[in-house]
C-alpha cells in the first residue's frame, strides 16, 4: 500500500525533526555516533519488538511490515541526505560514504568513480559482524542491507542501483553499483 507523498513528508518530519516548529526542524544527528553504532542501537530495540510482534501476529506479516517501514524510512533519509550533502549527484553520494565507513565499519574497494558511475565492493562489513554477534543475523538484511536501494531512491530517483550479492547473505563481498544515465543531470540543493 502506497501512502500519499504529503503523508510521508509529515511522517518524515515527525520522525526526523521531532519538534514543534516545522520552520525550525531539529536535524537527525544520530549518524554523528556512526551508522554502525546507530544500527546496533536500533537493532537492540527493534529485534525484540519484531520477535514479540511475530509471536502475537505472525512472523510473515510482521516481517513484511518491518520491511516496508525500513524502506520508507530509508527513502526519506536519502532525501534528507541529499539536502545535507548540497546536491544529489553521484559525487555527493560518494562523499556521503564516510557516514557508513566511520570507525572502519565498512572496508570498501572503489572499482569506478565518475560523474555517472560509482562502483565499489565491500570487502569487510562490521554491520554483518554486529548482527551475527547479537545473534540476529536473520534481521541484518532487513534492518541494514534492505535500506541501500531505497535510500538512494530518496537521494536521487534517477540513480540506478544494482547489487547481486552481500556479505550478510554469505558472499565474500558486496558489489555496489550505482549509475546515473548521461541524460540525467543532478541538481544542486541549497537552503532557501
């Protein structure tokens, strides 16, 4: 079920701003601690909730609702990220990677980086390690890997995302491939 854009925007403002004035939103600063630490905090709260709700309402339905929610939050966070980066091109997106690699959370090998292509492999993933250490590896894809494609949709819906494998899924690396068609032009985003 798709929600109207204005309702999603209100929900995003509620989730990300959490204050009384729409003209003076409080920015989401949780990534200051690093996305890995943020995901651990989220997982320690969300995993028991998902488990309990699954017992009460059925695992399949609860997992699907959690997936939908994570996807919608990721899309909204992507739009906020584009604003924070001052643009929504692949250069700005590549520059945002420090959020996910902070503290050695990801070890990446860049394969190609141009204005229309950003391709890299993740060869070390402490996110996957963290979910396994918390004994919730089955939720790792849902809570983290699941965000990647939809987050970039929010960042720039013209960016195409492809990935055929993940460390979380048992592969030896994750293959991230982002591309922006040559006819698509990223925009500069400024505060107004």
